[in-house]
């Protein structure tokens, strides 16, 4: 009997003694489960356990058939319609060959939820394994693993046990074929296909099974996704194999979840390697590839972080040799230089030595070591991408993904595409009718999608302009409060300048706007991608990836681009300042601090990057804990006979199809921060390294403890994220070259040192870099409202630029030194870009994408497959010929001979 319904309390409980105590505990503590005490088993118990399993099991009530998928539903006001849908859907599943078993709601803790357990028998698995071209083993691999024995002892503390790193022996594999069943290594049909493959096959069936009657051809009534969206079923998920804190009691249970938690998900394992093969076996290749990439990225960050720390330490050690900052802080030099007001009316004249602290801070990140670090990061990003390609190629071979895309492209068609596209046309390759989207409809949908993306990106730009207006307006307020920090605000004024206060508050406001827009746009991006109706899952993910990254790029990086490349570049000079919305707005364009704009870019980068990482970790770690804390707390206190495996998984969070998408997006945005603007903050890779060490274990903990088991999905690589990383890597060379040239003061200092210094030192640089303006020429509307007596006797003020002084024949025009500096900046950009790009392309050419050892293994495996397949067919043909001569009369030989001729032609 394929389907079993009704109550099964008496059939599923093993330990009936103490059931009264269990019920009492249940009434006191609610819906939950804890580990059953490991008491002494009665004689003969192990022989009867399969016939009477406990409820914490992954098998049907008979203890033999494995549960491959679970569907849950509840009765509600629309019960009749939903019941009819369920009846048709389940009847169609049984026609396909799946076996079903229902748990009555009286058996669930909430007394409301029904659970439908699905089992795929061998016939169904074999049929769909052939359709999906699933590769299965046919011979144990004889290719030895190459390991560097010289330095093997160094990696010993970081290694995991061999059974965890390699849970399955290496085999040669070939796509499954029912007609060649004795060609494969099938010891037990029940365990031949691992659970991840079984749930993948069952989900493929569920996603395409209709729930309409045979006499009605309603294409929209198809698939489990639609039944979940209309509430017919509440959840659909494969089961975890055991509880994460305790091994499964059934000897047929692999307890892989327990091993993953013990050796991977705990934070104390942060220094250990990841069990990638076990992750792949339990969760599928797509999740395995993500963790392989994240682990490799974190390993490479270590080298970037070390170089960043060295650069920062160099800034600290050269602290006392910073002549520029000493001149600014010197009361006899910086204290006697009167600076022009930084805004109209509200901003006073000010002393240069009031920026003493910010000039010292700038030197930590704006020094000679920064140039070297920017060049190093340009080469590092190339090495990272090239070595990842090699690592990815090795995983493709080890995980049987070499020919995956070619075989699977047509099988990745989304059920939504098949349902929504009513038009049909002939496929020229397969010569079969297939659904398609008309060109006019596709264009209309793409236009609407593009317009929506442009609107949201324009909204971001508008918000950035609003933040800039805030900076201009609030700066005057801060300047009026912090007028003379050394005399009026003894404590705060020593550390906070109007520039710093404005930059910090604006960065915080900008970060809040970023998070709000990000929250809203995520839903819009999914909606417009659904509107385009992509054909395949790969196409869907690539389109969503492009939309989300374009938005996130503008959202997260626009403020940094403003500070790096626009702030202080279009200011003008006293008497002829530039205004954001015209002179009537009185919002004068921002100027950079005399120490440069680099420290403000550093502030902006730290706030946005660190804030995003903190919010991401809080959202990923704490929110699931808050949601599942009560359930997990009660789970450990209840006997496993009272809380079934499907109920334990039912209360966990659902891992959506786009779950990995957001994980990749978070890491790629971080990658942009540590490459595009790393010249302004060498410690950015160190922050990313610490974050990623935590990120790996947090993600692992979420997958093993907080999420239901996701459906296993294959993926050959990281998809379109690879192209995005390549684009960011190329752009990072340009941005860092421009930061060093136009945002940093490195080039002006070098020009002064080698062309204008009298004694080949930086002495006098500050005086040389400040131009002179006559105070009496400042127009009355722009003159400060309050004038302190300490500058009444001054006739001139200084400003940051290279212009001729008053009284010169070219008064207030750019000096020749300005043009020398500009030429030096352009020359530096060209030289740095060409040097880095030449090294990048040379390194990329030197390092092949696929290791030679992997190429040799692939060729050898293909050769062996052909050899063994040929030998198999020959032996099979011999057996058939000998059997036909013995058992059949001569008159009946012709059909058999025709069959043998066909086999020979195939060979």
C-alpha cells in the first residue's frame, strides 16, 4: 500500500514506559524535544527497531523507506478548495510513482498541522536520475591525491579528521543509465543515491507536477511553488538527518549534520579548514562552492591584511618625522597663519594650528607606504582571481561538474517560465515544441524593468545630493559652535573640528539612508526580475545579480566617490567661490582640510564599511537566535519520542532560493570596499579578514542549526559574480591611482620636495601650499558676522590653492607650480595604471586557469570511461549472444541478431 494515513502513536513510540512523565513534561514545557536518554536496550530490540522506529527518524513508519521530502498544511476557512488541490496533486504524485504517508494533525504538537511524507522508490529515482544526467560511480578511482609531504606537518593543526574531509571515496563517475544498471557500483539500491541527490530528484518532480484534473489542461496549476504561494501547503522541505547536537540513533542515519556542527559550525573551529566535501555531500554543490569561495577569499585576505598593517605601522613609526604636521602644530608657524573663512558669514577666520590633530591623523594613512600598498593591492586582486579560477577548476573535477552546464542547460527551465509563457515554438536542436516569450512582450518587460532600475538609481543620487546639502548647511552651524577650540571648548575642541564633525554626522546619516534604500530595493529587484520571466534558473540569478549589484554599487560607493573625487575640487577662491545651487543659496562648495581630503575619505569608508558589517552580522546571527530561541530551548527538554524529526525541522527558518545570493552580494560589496578605496585606509583588509572569519562560522551555524535543510542544487562556479569581481578589480586600479593623485597630498609634496624646496626637505611646504588673499577684498555678504580682536591687525588670509598673491600682474590666477603638480598627477596616474595593468595581465598569462594536473586527470578519466564502457558493452554482448544460442531455437534468432547489430553500431 503506497499511502498510509491516520494516527501512528502506538506504532512510533519505542519506550512506552515513562510515557506519562513525557506527557506531563509536554504539558508543562510546550512544543519541544530533547535527546532521549541512552538506556540499556532490551534483548532483540535492535532487530525490531526498524519495524518500530521512534519519531525522531528519517524513515516511514515501517522503518525501511526513507523520507525524501515533507509537505505540511493546516485546515482553514478555504479548506474545501485547498483540499481539492491537495487531493489532485497527491494523486498525480502517486501516478508518477512517489509513495506518500500522512501524519494526522492529532500527532503534531500544535494539533493543527498535517505532515505529508514523500518517498521516492528506486524506479522513480532511476528514471529521473537518467533524465537529469546524474553522475554515479562505476569504478573506484586509481588516481592518487597529490600532497606536499615536505610541509604537511605545518598544516596538521588546521586539518580535520580524514573521515570528515573525505566522507566518500573517490570514484570514476558516469551519467546514470537504467539500461546499464550492472555497469555501476550498486551495493544497495536504498543507499545508492545519497539523500542530497534524492531530495533534488523529488523536488524536480514536485516543481513540475500538476494539480488539475486530467480532463482540464490548466497550465498555471502546476508545481509546489504555486501551491505554497496560494496557501495549499504551508511548507515543503527535505529533512535533516539528525539533531545537530546528537547523533541519530538509527544506524542507517548518516548523522552528517552532527559532524558538520562539531567540526565546522562552532566558532572554536575558526582556525580549522572547512570540510568542503562533506558540505557538498550534505547541502549540494552550489552551497559547497559558496563556502569554498568564501574560505579562499578569507585566506587571501590574510596577505593583504599583513601588508596593510605594515603600511599602517610605517605611518606610526614615521610619525615624528612628519615635518608638515610639525609646522601646522607649531605656534610660531601654524599658529601665526590666519586662514580664510570656510563658509559665508557663520564661519570665522581661524588659525591653521587648530587642525593639528587631523594633520597627524592624515599622516597615518597618507604617507609614502600608501603608494606601495595601492600598487600591491592591484597585484593582489589579480592573484586572488587567478588562483581562485585554479581552485574552482579543481573543485569542478573533484565534484563531477566539468560537463555540468552543457548537459543541464535545457533541464534548468524554470517552472514559472513554462507556466506563464503560453506561446509554443519548435526548438531547432531538440525538434520539440517548447514555450517561448514573444519578442514584443520581452521588449516591453525589459523597458519597464530598465526604467525601474534607473529610477531607483536616480533616487540614490538625489539622496546623496541631499546629504551634500546637509554637509554644506551644517558645516556653518558647527563652525559657529566650534569657533576657537583652543580657548572656548577646552576638551571637545581639541579633538573635533567643524570638518570632522560634519564628516562623521553626514557619514552616519548617509549610512542610515543606504540601509533604508537597500531594504526597499531588494523587494523591487525581485519583483522586476520576476516580471521579465527569465527562462532558466541561471538566467534568473544572473539578471537579479546585475540589478542588485548596480544598485548596491551606487548606493554604497557614491558617497565615497564624492569625497574622493569631487569634494574640494570645485571650490573657487575667496571672492569667487562656487556655490552648489547658485550664490543665492549661500551653500558654498566644501573645501578640504589643509591636511587633505584623504582623512575624510577614511572616515567615510570606516563608517559605511564597518557599519554594514556590524548590521549584517547582527541580522544574520542575532535575529535567527531571537526567533528560534524559545523553540530550541524547549527542543532540548522534550523526549524525542514526543517531537518528530519533521516537526523539529518545521519550526526552523526556510532557506530561500535567493539565500546564497545575498551572501555573495554582501561579500562582493565588501570586496569593493577593500579594493576601490583601499589607498585611503590600509587597515580595511584587516577589518574584512576579522569579519570573514566570523562570517564563515556564522553562516555555518545558521545552515546547521537555524535553517531547514535546503534542496541540493548543482552549480559549476560562482556564476556572474566572477565577472563582477573582474570588473571591480580593473576599476580598483583606476580609482586608487586617482585617489593617490587627486585626494592624497602625496604628489604635491613630492613636487615641492624635488622641484621647489630650497634645502631638499619638506620644511616650508605648508607656507608654499597656501595662497594669499587680501581681507579687504572679501565682499560684505561673505564677511564673518563676528570678528575676534586677534586678527584685527591682519590684512591677509590664506587659503588652500596655488594662485598668485594680490598685487601680482596675474593676481589670483594659477601659478606655474599648479600646472607642474597637475602634470605630475596625470603622469602618476598613467604610470601607475600601466605598471599595475602590465603586471596584472602578465600574472594572468603566467597562471593557467586550469592546473595541468587537473587537465591530465580529466583526460585520464575520460579515457578510462571509454575503455571500461567499451569492455562492458563487449562483455554484455557476449553474454547475450551465448544466452540466445542456448535458450532460443534457430528460427527465432533474427530479432536477437538485429538487437546485437544495433548494439555493435552503438559501440
